[in-house]
C-alpha cells in the first residue's frame, strides 16, 4: 500500500499509464446501479480515503468528509432522503458513501497549510468565500474519490437524487452542523449483466477549444 510519505520518481510520474490502467479508470469503467453480493473490506475504504487526500485542493484545505455506510442498518437511515428511483440502488449496494464538505475546513488550515499563518483568517467571517471554497474543493475531491475507487478495483454508482437537508439532519444533525452533503456514491463490485449501453459523449470540437 502506498503511504503518504512515499512519492514516485519523476520518470515514473511522467510516464503515461498503459491501456490496461486507462481502461480500468476511464474507457471500461461504468456507473453501476446493481451489485454483486460481495463485501468491500474496510481496509480498502481506508486506502481509498488516503488516496483521495493526496489530490490537490486550494491551500491544501481538504474539505471533503466521507461517511461510509457499511451496514444495512446504516443505509436504511438514508432511504427516507432518497428519491424513489434510488432506494433499491442504495439498499443493494455493499457500501454507500456520503460525500460532504466541511464549511469549517479553515479550522484545519494551521495544520494543513502551516507556511501561511494567516490562512485561516481569510475565511473567518467571510461566508461566501468559505462556502465557495468548501463546495468547489469538496466537489473536486469527489472526482478524485471516483477515480481512486476505480484504481483500487471498485465500481462506483454516484447519485444526486436525494434531499440534502434530510441527509444532513439524519447524519450530521447538531453534532456536525458545519457539514453539508454534496453527493452520495455506492461502492462495490458491479453487476455487468444489468448495464445499459454507455451514453454518448461530446466530441473534442464540441466541448473544447485550443487557444
């Protein structure tokens, strides 16, 4: 397992991944709604969180907070907040992760961004800036989350069809009122027999400009 203290050599970092790796992360990866009856080890979830924390964020703020719902009892608490079409997806998933962002992320900046002793003061009392920073960087880390999960051999089923306020009330409540749910993501080993064909994508010329 890679640890936070290790880093690849420059020649390793600058070598493109082979087709097998790209297939696992992108070309062959899909969004799953149905799952094999196969558990996900807690050690893999810890490894996943470690990988996510290594991705870049503004001022190394790392606002993402993850609640891994690993038991049927934990997932049942989530069901009242879901849109009807997502209830079965969550009920059957081995793990459902609530990806939230911490609106008091700046309290950790003295540790995470120690070379700027005034970093925390930039956000205290500036609610628009802290909300924008937390949401943007938490969403960025959500993208890292999906790719890190795929890199570890897991399939993902991200979901946005739920009531954020209900999720926050159920899981964060008065204990962590500074947390705000962003999206949820089922994790496990997907049932490929129930996949729909991949949806189309925009071409380079439709979505990009070379300036």
